[in-house]
């Protein structure tokens, strides 16, 4: 079994990489690798998991220093990334994915990009690695989930939102 089935470098957001994972399946179930040094050269310091019910939308959140490696361990979710790096040639660009445990992949989100995800199944498990330790809300931005400048069309409307996400800021000219 290879670890990587296919590595797709984004043309839309500089530094964004989707890695489709190779899997092995037999009568006992399946196995796939969520992280290997072969995926990228980032050092990760924390692993996090969110478990969400259908319709829950989390984000857009981000900061200027944390890269993330995202995977779907259970169910499926819509995943959206926006480049907010002020010196990036892809500043303001958006890329959307459907991530599922049926077609395992990981997505490397560069530092300075914000991301959001919405659970599309009865339950989904969102797994991510962080390149920096969490520094608190005061060191992150929250952009409105329905900002027209981003233009993501979420599959389940209205979404279930936290107070933080209900009060996200407009994108405007935010740079990280």
C-alpha cells in the first residue's frame, strides 16, 4: 500500500495541497494514513477533532501563523478555504471541497488562510493538525460564514452556528 494515491497542488490558492490517500481494504475493514512526513514539510504541534451534527457550520476562522492539515475521519463535510495573506498572489481566492471518509484525503491549508466546514451527514468527525499551539480567540479572526465576497454556497441552509460564527466580521480588506 502506498500512502499517497494522488497529490494535487492548487492553482487557486498558493500553497494549498490536496492529497488523496491510498487505502487498503479487506474483510476486516480498512486502513489509511492520516499523516506522514511525506505529505508536507511542516512540523505539527497539536491534533484536534471536532464532532458535528448535520448542518453545523464552523468558521471562517484563521490566523497568520498556523498551517493546518485537515481530514474527514467519519461522514462528510463541505470544506472551504480563503487566502487572506496580504502578499499572496492568490489573495482573496476561495477553494471548496467535499471531504468524506469514503474517499480519504488530507488538505494542507497554509498559514494566513481561513477555513470553514459544514457537516453534511448525520454526524461527521473533522480531524486537523496545527503547526502552532492555539493562542486564543483574540489572536484569530472570524469572518462571516455567508460573506458575499467569499461567495461559498453552503449545502445546508440555514446552518447551525455558534455565537462566534453568527457574529463574524465582513471580509472587507482583511489581511493576515
